[in-house]
């Protein structure tokens, strides 16, 4: 009797191929681009051994209870695992796979794109060009802030933060600062980044880029205190999780001119309702959580999540596992 697995979405083909050609499991799947309804998920996972999920599924006690004691492995096709209750997994002895590394470059690239789009006001400018706002060439019009000679502050100098810095360096950034739970000398030395207290980072940075995980410690920590310390010309970029930002405070900071602009690939909630006040601001660029969205990267993530799941089912070491 092969172990049963449940896949919560239509996934990139590299992942599906690994699962279906392995001959190691019976696959059930929510074969749609839309998320599986919660009730459907709870019903379908009863008695499964492996769960292949995405960041859109909250994996909590209710889900784990619905699966029952047969469940051995959860494999999420994401680097973030704030949607998974580690405590509940640990209690039940369930292992967790995730997909770091394979998306670092794609996320770093999109972070740079979002930073440039926000600082050089690309979306505003495109609108002006299309809608008749482009009367003539004007010396003072559509001026933004460039990276040359700037100071960039990175909140969370992990794999992605370091990859962002490496990509920004050729733009002529003068100084990299970073704040984290502690110094990370091995990473910092490669990009010559200085470990500084958060308030110092806020005061000196022209660009702040958030690259940390969402944890109880980082929940809402980008709020009024941070924004009020930032330069009025500074730009705030977040490609990590919406939950690290107090969005009400960010809105106020943007409206009151405490900071110049913000670029967000992540919000809370997702999707952000289309009538949300942040969407009305010209100095806020919002993307629909697409940082890892290259064809190659999504295939790599799907494949890694698939092989993690299979390894877990066989009681072997996973390629990438969250140690609980
Ligand atoms: C995307 O946000 C991920 O966690 O992979
Ligand atoms: C800009 O196009 C310039 O010629 O300065």
C-alpha cells in the first residue's frame, strides 16, 4: 500500500513529474490555479501520509487533526513557513520541508526592480506619458532618487538580503548597513555591510529593504517608530511578508511625507482589497507577491518541494528541511 499524498494546487510540471514518476506515492490533488477551499482540504486529507502545500494554506492544529496520526511530512513550496505552525508539527512528530536557495536570485532581482520602479517613479511616469501629462521635457518634473552614492539599509541579512546587496552594489551604492538579531560577519564581509542598531539604520539609509522572515519578533516591527526615524527622502521596500509592516503606520508615513515612497511585493492581507487606501497613493507601488515568479524558479521550487516530500515519506534526509 503506497503512502497517500495530497497536493493543494496545480503546481509547475517539474514538481508534478517528480511526484508522479517516483512510483512512491498515490497522489490526490486540488487541480486548480485557485486555492483549495478550507472545508475541501480538511475532508480530503484524512488519513494521508504527506501534504504538499503552498503559502496560501494555513497549516495549523485543525489541518493536522483532520489529516490524523498517519501524517508524517508537510512540504511547502515556499521559503517562508510562517503559515505553518511549527509547534503543532513538533508536537505530532511531523517533518517540514521548504524551498530556500532556489528562489534567492529571482527574489533579489524583483526586489531591485521594485526598488527602481519606486525610486524612479516608473508607474507614475508611464501613466503621465499615456494620459497627456507629458506636456514637454521639464527639469523639475518626475524627479526621483537614484542609487548612486546612496546608503542602503537591509533588515535581515540572510541569503536574499545578501543577494539584493550584491545586485545593488554595481549601481554605485556607497554604504550598506544591516540590522538583524545578531551580526552575520561571513555574509556581511562579502558585501562590506555594517551591522548597526535599527535606529541608526533608519536614520542613515536612503533605501530600506526588508528581507527578514515573519516571526513573532518581526511581526509589525516596521511601524511608526521606524518611519519617524527615516529620512523624508527615504524609500521603503518590502519583499518578505506583509505582516512585518504596520500598514496603517506606513500609510500615515507616506501621506504625511515622513518618507518618500514605498514598494511592496507583500501585504496583509493578500490579496490587498482593491479599495485599500495604499492603492490610492502615487508614492506606493504594490505588486501581487510575485518575487519568485520566474518560470525557472517556480519549477525549481516545485521540484525541491516534491523531492523533499518523497524523502520525508521514505524517512530520508530532505534536501531542505526545517529542523523542529
Ligand atoms: C514566497 O513568498 C515564499 O515564501 O516562497
Ligand atoms: C536628457 O535627455 C538630456 O539630454 O539631458
